C-alpha cells in the first residue's frame, strides 16, 4: 500500500498540469519583476520595495510590498491576482500589515491595470480605493491610488513612480 501511495504522489508531483488561468492573466505580465520607488513624505524619504511573480503553476500573480523608513520596515502588503472563471474577470485579494484586507475587481488594458477595491480595516470600517498602474517604459511604472475612503472619511490620492530594481 505504501509503495502505491508513494508512486501516486511521485506522479502527481512531477506532472506538469496546464495553467488554465495564464492566458487570462497575461495582460498583467508587464508587472512581473522587482520594483522600487523613493517618494518623499514630510521631508523624509521612504523606500517602497515591491515585486510581482507568477505563482502556483502560473495560475496566479502574487505580489509583495514593503515600505521602509530609515531602513526599517513600517508597512507590508501581500496580494494575489487570479481569474474568476464564473464572472470571466480578473480578481485580486490584498492583505496589509495594518490589518486591512481588500477584494478587487480588476481591468487590464495595454500595459495598464486598474483595480477597484473594497475592504475592511482593523477596526471594522469599510475602506475603498482605486489603484491604477501604467507602464511608461520597459522599466518605469506610474501608480495612482485614488477614490480612497476609510469609513466616511475621504483620503488624499497617492502617486508613485516605480522603477525596475537594478535599473
């Protein structure tokens, strides 16, 4: 019995299953790689480090983000983009180190992507935002976070220019 189970696990582990969601996520592939941004906030330089990569047999694109001040990480976020076969659209989920989490509907264009997000903060308040990223070159991305609300409070837009790490 254990030999049969081992054989089954070996076959499953080495099989190359097709990635059924890869074609639908191809419009997001321009994001794949490591990126940095260095904006100023109240005279202090922040360091944004982020990256996107294909994940889980190219069925998802995962991202990680860190914000650092003076070398110390002050914020982190993780997100995952996938294909919703029922609604025939790209969707995303995000989780932040401050306790927020979002679900997003995503639209992708020619080297651009917009996600409209609805979520909840750590206190249970509804939060919303629209995030748009457009490639302005092979190694540059412009990002705008707009329509930001936390509960009934409107928040200012955020704009960043990302460059490919190492460029």
